[in-house]
C-alpha cells in the first residue's frame, strides 16, 4: 500500500553562492521558504521537480521536501529543512549575518 502524498516544496542549492533556495509558483528561486510554492498534488510535484532539475546552471541538488501550510507560507516539517532555512552553520554569514 502506498503512502498518502503530503505537501511538498521544490528545493536545492544556488550553484554560485551555495545558499538553500526554494522554487516559487512564478518559476523564481528564492532564499525564503515562505515564498515557495506549496505543492499538494503528486503529479504536479513531479513536474515542478523536473523543472527545477532542468536548471543546472542556476541550482544543484534539487529535490522535493515535505512542508506544511503556515501563516506566512510554507513551513518545514523536518528538522533538516528547518535547519536549511536558517543558513550556514559554520559561522554567521548570509541569513544569519542579517538576522
């Protein structure tokens, strides 16, 4: 028996900067998960994943990540994705430096 599909976002890492990025509904890559497209249909999720993977000159390591609807947009449901929303962990830079 297959598992029920859960909402997803398309994510990966920006090729040049290495920042975690998420795919928006209007085909942009954003560094804010709350701006990502929350996908609730499995077939649509696969199409969006293929779209993201077709941009190797922009983003690498593209995959579908579990997410849930939040007050300000998609939110992570797994600690790994929550960790990625906060930026690099080796020293404050990127999102951590501006917080």
